[in-house]
C-alpha cells in the first residue's frame, strides 16, 4: 500500500496505536465503524493478521448436520425454523443421520458441525444420542455441536444444570461448540428480534463453563439488521473481556443478516463494504482471538477471498448441505472441494493450511 496513502489517512494515529501494541477501545471501535477509509481499516487489520498468522489461511473438510428445524423459538431473523406440522419442517431420525454420515464416509472429514432447533417433540436423550452416533461412525472426527442456546434448552428440559448437560455431551463425544446464538448482545436488539433467546450474560456463562471443561468454542455476531455501531462495538468488547478471562475461544465469525424468507425481509442486505468492515474491525478489537473466520457460505466465495486481506485467516470448510443461510436466500454453493478451497486461498495470495477443528495442520502432503 502506498506509504503516502497511509500517512495521509485520518486513521493514521489509530494505526500507530495498534502497531505499538495498545488495544482498541470503545471510541476507537466507533471511529472505525464510522470511517469510510476501508483500505486503511483493512491495512490495520492485515497488520494484526500477519503478525499472528502470517500468510497462513485455514480451511477444513467438514460436514454439517442439522438434525431438526422444528423450534420452540420464533426469532425474527431466522428462515430456518418451522413449527410442528408446518410445511418444510423436518426431524431426522437417528437412522437418517447415520445414513447422511455413511454417505460421506469415504471422505477425509475432520469436523462434524451439528446445530438445530429447540424441538419439544424430541426426547432429551435424542440430543445426546446424536453425538454418540457421530462418535461411533466417525471415531476420529472432531464433533463441534450445539450452541449455548441448545445447551440451556436441554438443561431446562431435563432439570439438569448447564454444567451437567455439558458433561453428559462431552462424555458422549462432543469436542467443541460452535459460536451461534450470540446474535447481538444488546438487550434492546434482543427484545425486538429474539425475545426468547439467551441473554448476553447467559450465553457468555455457558461458553465460560465449556472453557472450564477444556472445550474450546467459537463466537459470532449477527450484524446488518437493526443494531447500532455502539451495539456492535459493545458486543466485541464483551467477547474480548470473556476471552481475557478464559482464553477458550478459537475463532470469531461475523455473520451478515440474510433477510430473505424471514419476518425482516424488508430490510436491505448488508453491503460488501460493511462485510469487510466487520471482518477487519473484528480482527482489530478481538486482539486475543487466535482466528477470524470469513465464512464463505455467508459472504460468498468472492468476498471471502477479499476478506483474507482484511484480517480473516480462515474460510471454514467444505460444508455440504448448509441450511441456515440457504433457507435465508444465500446463493452461494452448497459445498466446496479441497481443491476449490485451496484454489480460493492461493489465488488470493495466501498459503492454504488444511486444519482440524483445533487448528492443527493436517494433510500437508496432500495440499
Ligand atoms: O446463531 C440465523 C445466524 C447462526 C440467519 O462456529 C442468520 O464455526 C444471517 O453460528 N441471516 C448459526 N444469519 C450459524 C453459526 C455458524 C456458522 C458457521 C460456522 C460457525 C462456527 C457458526 O446463524 C445463528 C444466527 O446468528 N443466522 N439466521 C439469517 N437469516
């Protein structure tokens, strides 16, 4: 980047501050969101990305399983859920899940990603048995399953504590937890969009309980709906504080709201400009998060490639059969092969590193 451009940028003081190792505060975060100097925001984030991860860019071969989309909640931003008996609702039997896993048993999959609805029509044991089943069929794969929302739901259903539910799931084979369900920590946004979900404190507490048990987790932020920049920055600062305490988060994944087929369908889609800002500002504020994920399913392949120069160092995985985003109008592919993922990363000037769920490098010889 042209040194003159950097020198003349109105964000030069912030660049110097971050380079000297100082943390971005609330006002800095706000300034970044209000700034239109996208290249300079990207430059600051890229500096931090290269310091931490060099040119390495992670991807994984994974399989998504969404056991049920029947959900007791009715979050306004969600196109995935259905009510019992409603058209498009489904509930997979354990046998159907077995078949989905066996269909891809020849593939070198490292991670099984499992999330679904809060389904009152399923017994508590089903949720545990799903994990046992995956462990039986894929003894070596990493099981990344159930958001904090599902853990709280299972605790409520069974009368057990959050910790006991986690212990039981760990015993069945759960290794890590995905970052969903955090949405936007603001209580104002929660009241308007996802009333029945966990509060920020509850979400953070369940992640802290997982971290205490050695279970690493991810964190997300759903942006591009009714939230303010202040609310975004507060969300990020609360995640940073939680990470200072536990060190258990692996990756942060900003998720752009997809309005199609939701009750908020009249809202415009997030712009590419905002997508890149969210990746970059996430990298800048979350200086204690090892990884920032540009989830290609949500961003599309092209924007995910650009995001790698704006602070992201992970593009997630092969996926196959994604439902949450595709039911909300995402027109990205359903899957990418190892070759395609490697191609995306190398074309962008970065070094592909195939990873397992804990970011250990695997299959160097194949790549
Ligand atoms: O919590 C739901 C979001 C999340 C919509 O941890 C929507 O590796 C946009 O958390 N438009 C679930 N977003 C997905 C998720 C995730 C994805 C990939 C990787 C990981 C990980 C986690 O999706 C929900 C919610 O925030 N969501 N509906 C929608 N219409």
